[in-house]
C-alpha cells in the first residue's frame, strides 16, 4: 500500500463557524478591526445571536426563533455597529 497523506477536515465548533460566518458576511465590518472586536466581551451577545440564527432547529421545532437575536441582527443596527467597531478597533 503506498504512503498517502491523509487530510482530515476539522469540524468547526458552532462559535468558530459563527465567527467565520460573521466575518464573511461583512455585516460587522471586515479586516483587523473585526478580529480585535470579536475577542471582546462586547461581541459575545452578537456571536451567540449569530450562532443561534444559523443553527438548525432541534427536536420538534419547525424553526428556531430567538427574538432578541432579531433585534441584535437588524441590518440598521449592524451598519451602525460596523462603524463603531472600525472606530474603536481599527
């Protein structure tokens, strides 16, 4: 049997995937300011809301609804937040 390099893809945790999704969405700004901000306590509720918003329904739920996440993830709020992130961490 020839030697083969076996590459296994690591499954990202929900929060790691949420961080990546948040960055790629561009809703929170992009670049170094985002990565500095996401490490702060201020980012935790947004990270949790973003992860919950993208989580598949569990059990007998037809869909997962977190009303506080809707407020946190409102587009006008996120546009304002992206400016604050860049100003504070850029």
